[in-house]
C-alpha cells in the first residue's frame, strides 16, 4: 500500500503557511488490512481510520457518487483498485486536490500549483455541484486566503450560483452549515465570506435577513458608507482586525437586521430598529442552531447596541437597568463582549475605523462601580429576600451616581 499526504497539508506547505493537521490517503489497501495494522475505524461505513499513535486521519482512496439530496445522499466506493487520481478528482478545489509522497514529490493532476500561483479558488470538476456544502467551503477559503490575494474563479462562482438558485442549499443540515459559518467568521476576512455568498446568491438563501440589508441606506452623518450591508461587512472586518471571539462576530453580523424591516418611506432613519430586529435575530439563531452563548449575545447586542453608543448620556438609573439586565454581577465577561461588539459597530464605518470609543472604558467603569457594592453590610443591617434586592439596587444606583460625578469633575 502507498500513503500520501493530501488536501490542506499539501496546500498550506506550498503556501508556506503553518499546517494545522495532516490528512492522509491510503492507496492499495483494504479496511481489513488497516484494522490489522492497528488503525482505528472512525465510523462503521466510512473508509476513514485514525493512526494508532499520531491520531491523524488516514482515508482509503475512494470514489463518490451522488445518490440523493444532501450529504447523506452519497455512496462511497473504496477498494484497493481505486487510484490516487480517482481519489483526487472527487475533491472540491484544485488547490485541495494535490497529494505528496514520502519524498516530497507533489502529485497534482488538476493544476493546483498553477492555481496557487494564480491565487485562484477553482473547482476540480463539474462533480463539485454534487455537494452544496462546497459553496460554503469555497466562501470560507476565500475568507481565509483573501489576505494572500486569492479570489474565486469566475467559472466556479457561476457553478456556485447555479447551486444556490437550484434550491440545493436547502438540503444542508444546520449542523453542517454552522460548522462552516462559525469557522468562516473566525477567519481573517469574515466580510469576504459574506461577500462571496452574496455574489453567488447563497446569502439570499442562507441568511436572507443579511442579504436584505444591501441597498438599505442609513444617515450619512453617522454612517458615511451609507449602505447597511456595507456597514455590516466593515463591522465584521473590524472584528477580525481586533481578534474578537466568535460570539462577538456572530452578534455583529446580526446586530442591524432590524434595518431591513424599515419602511422605505422612513429611510434613511431606522427608529426602533433594535426592537424590530429581535424577532429576526431569534429566527436566525434558531434556524442556524448557533450555540447558546452566540445566540444570547446576538440578542443582547441587537437590543442594546444603541445604549452602548449613548453610554455617556445615559442617566444613572438607565445605566443600572442595563447592567442589571446583563447580570454583570454573575456574567461580567458577557458584558465585556457586548462592549466589544458596540466598539466594532462604531468603528465599522467608512473613515471612522480608527476613532476613539470612550464609551468602552466608561461602561467598564460603570460595571466595576456597580459590582463593587458589597452585600455584607446590607445583610448585617437585617435586609432579607426582595427587600435585600431593592436595597442592593439602591446602593448600586448611588454608586453609579457617584461614578458619573467623579467623571464630570
Ligand atoms: P483546513 O485547513 O480547513 O482543515 P482542509 O483542506 O484540510 O482545510 P478538510 O475539511 O480538513 O479541509 O478536508 C480535507 C480535504 O478533503 C480537503 O482539502 C478536500 O480535498 C477534501 N474535502 C473535504 N470536504 C470536502 C467536500 N465537502 N467536498 C469535496 N472535498 C472535500
Ligand atoms: Mg484539514
């Protein structure tokens, strides 16, 4: 049997990028032989094994045929007579369809090295259209390699558009989609991910609420970029520049969806878009099966981002309500993420990327002031139950008033 490195490991070595994991393909072996050599099968009916020591993935060379809708609708054929070339042709992109043997010789039947040099994400064959997940994968690779100058080849984008328009994307399970979406949002150019999906018509299918933001104007005074979709892309870009976690990036993607519901007659203003958007955020959260922390932050940022921007003008009582609502006493980290999302929103505007955001420190200070109020003295004074809660709230309000005063001096 022969063993080759394949896929991402070969691609990233040629790009001189760090290699995250090595995938291997095995030619000329049976599943039986693999088990005898101590490899552990990953699943019952999938010809993939884990190395007994390194834990790396070893897949038997295989061919695939589509037998129905979605990913479940695939039949695999793995046998010792499947060649390396047979295996490489089923892969999505030319730059992912290269193998490398023990001597470092690259086997590249589909022009992967040519496309690496040309900085092109290009599909291997028309069989690309058999798995709609590839639309998301290509957009994700675009988000990762955009800083190196990569773009999607026009013929591949055309194929992605066909897939999007054919309704095939509906067959994707939320789990498979979320895996791609979450990974893509964490790439260096999450905005490119959304842009590529939009360019091929997939955004309209997967996240119509985001797609609807393009073409919706905002007041130039606050938003020199005007277009709401363009604004959201800039906010995502800021998230990447500032290394924000997934929760913040997800919340930023969704924070303005309410603006897509504003009646055209009211443009470019979007009064109460925060409240109007909540229903949409809830729907997107549920549809995408995002993890709980992402869902939660998206709803909070959607509802309160304007509070964040107006932090310095908020009355002490409003500030307290905000802090109580965020439960900053038990969840300070979540409030930090809220602050981060507000800051990204403020900077994700044309020409304002470097602006100061004094609201951030102000909100942090307010949180500290409220958290610094001690319960013990109130207990000692005999407060219990709901009265204790009220007394605590009053003390926190005092603390916030004092905090505001010190800053005004
Ligand atoms: P990453 O750095 O994100 O791991 P990768 O290229 O290694 O990138 P994997 O998802 O680990 O991506 O898959 C390994 C290889 O398997 C890919 O390079 C590609 O050749 C192939 N592959 C994975 N998923 C698909 C798919 N849905 N359709 C076609 N080929 C795929
Ligand atoms: Mg990989």
